[in-house]
């Protein structure tokens, strides 16, 4: 029995106090030990905490996915006057519009005007503004041909087909179709064209996107495209004997804003190509918009994932390529449908959306490109 201040304390109470003190000391030591450990290693951690952490990380990843950063880039493909259908005139065009470029008070359709092309100017401008506000890179390509370029149908047509000469050229081909009067003389000799020639799919086109002269208006960006001085512009098809549907066949323009009707052809040949520019910028996610889905957009997106006709390797570091269907248009419906299947099989993401916000929402929640556009059955 314990006596405190003259009071007798029974042994059973003393023992109870001792037990309580021991528990308190043990708990204090345990708390001190576990407090020094990482959260994931705390003893007796709730079995639900791991799942909660996974959900937190997934939510954080989804939130980051829906924001443009320095690792994102927009690629605007060939939004030029010669690929545009007839469009209204508005105030404050990017460059002057002369009377010779007007038809019934509107901007004339270009040499290869793509149906529905006027519908994508507003969505593409929204993309440009979103990227500019985020400080993200915007790349743009320009088809930029000499007067007698190898892709023009009229190149040598008078001599080869005297009864089928076209003042402004024509859509000729695919080769082997006699009724289309395909002209074998002066055909382009680049890898893409040679591959197409071997498979009887090579096409020749009307004069378009010419570098100089009265027709140079056709090579310029559309007057209402929101081009700004921060663009990085590449020009392609500027060599007399070479062509490229893909923007990855282009090199950096030496001309400043508005990047259109000037550049020394010889000096362009030593410029960095689009692949090098994208790699230098550290781009991981590439969004592709523009004209036309079944030709230049198709070949550009395929090159971006390293699966194009040109056999170019994909830019190092690029993890995701998104072709925004709502901000692109095709020339021929059947070819456009086939192009989308080809892109899906190559792993390109194909949201049908037009706006940046909606596109990010759809892509970030899809999880896999096949969710947006299942590839052809033979590719599954």
C-alpha cells in the first residue's frame, strides 16, 4: 500500500496508474517514430489511403492535361488563299486585298479551294489565341512554289498533250488514267512523289501558292487568320523539282511577320527543318489543324508520329499528336474518310471537336486514341 500526504492508496489503484503510465510512454514513443516516416510507410495506415492517393494523382494529371504549357505546340497547316473557298471581306485584313482578288465583292476561291474551308478560320483563330495567351508555341506551314513547279499539271502539258492544255493548270491524275492526261514530264522527284509514282497515285495540280507575280496572293496566309509576329513559319515546295505535302518537308522562313511573299530560295535550303524546330522547343504534345485533311494535314500528322511516306523519324520528345477534325477540312469525302482511318491506325488522336477547351476535355478523358476513332478492323 502506498501513502501520499498521509492517505493510504490501495495497491490495485497503484498498479492501475503504473499500467496507464506505461501505455502513455509507449504511445509517445510510437508517435515519435511514425512521425519521422514517409506518409506511405506509417504503421497502421488506413487501407483506403493508397486508393485515395491514386485518385488524387489522377485528378492532378487530368487538370494538367487540360492546360496548355511550354511543352505544347500548335501546327497550322497551309491555311492559304489558294486553298480557301470564296469568303466575305471584313475590316482589318492581314494584308491588302486588291480588286483582282475579288469576286462579286468577296475574296475569290483559290486555285484549289477546299469545300468548307471558310468554316475553320474562326476555330483556328481560337486555337492561336489560346496558345499565344498560354505562351505556347505556334508553328505554321506555307506551300511556296516557283512558277513552273513540278507539281503543276500545266508543266509541259502543251508539248505532251496539245489538245488538253489548261491556262491555269488542272487536277491531273492519278497517273495511269488516260482521261486525266497525266503529264509524266517534269514530275517531282522527292521521296513522297517517287513513292506515289510507284503506286500509281501521284497527282498533279493547277498552279497554286506561287512565290512571285500576280498570283502570289494565293501563297499568302488567309487575310483573316490571326497570324502574329510570334509564329514560327516553315515554307515547303520551294524547290523546282521537289514537293512536300507534309509540313515536315518545310524549313524555317527567314522573313519576319507576315512571313509570306519574301525569302531567298537558296538561303532557305540551309535553314532548320520543322522536326529540328519542334525538338529544340522541347515539345511533347502537338495539335494539328488546317488544310487539307486528305493531303497536307494527313502527311504532316503521319510524319509527326514517324509513319509517313517520307520515312522521316518522329520528332524526339513528342508523345502525343492530336489532329483536330473540327479545325480542318478535306478535299474529297472518300479520301478524307480513308485519311482518318490511316491516322487512327498510326496512333494519332482524332477528336471531332473544334474549340481548344472542348478538345482538351475530350482528349484528356479519352485515355487512348482508339476511343476517339477506332482504327480499321484489320489494324486492331
